[in-house]
């Protein structure tokens, strides 16, 4: 499972491991998080977009921004 984190400035980033890759949370090392669940289509943000920094150029980024804002309102840093 990969998580996004909302910064204090409102930006989103993929939580990365020590090597700079998307951290894969497994076992007991999983923080509290919200779930973004919806239908993905051709204009949606992919894991690849998040890794290469092009996610904000996709139309589907608004869904990610909304989820991050809602997570913050719910007291969560990760989603």
C-alpha cells in the first residue's frame, strides 16, 4: 500500500522510502489514513504520475486534492 501526505502548505507528495521510491507500508508500520476510492479513467492521476512529478497536470488531480483536504479536516496526515 502506498500513501500520500499533505504538507502544511497544501501540497501532496508520495511517502517515499530511504531510496526515494514509493514506500510500501506493510505490517504494523501503517499510520492512520483515509481512503480515496472512486472510478479511474484516462485523465486520472496514476502512480507513475506521482513518481515523476506530473500529477498536478492531470485533470483528475482535483479528486486527490479534495481527498487530502478532507483527510486534514478529519485530523489525518495520510491518504
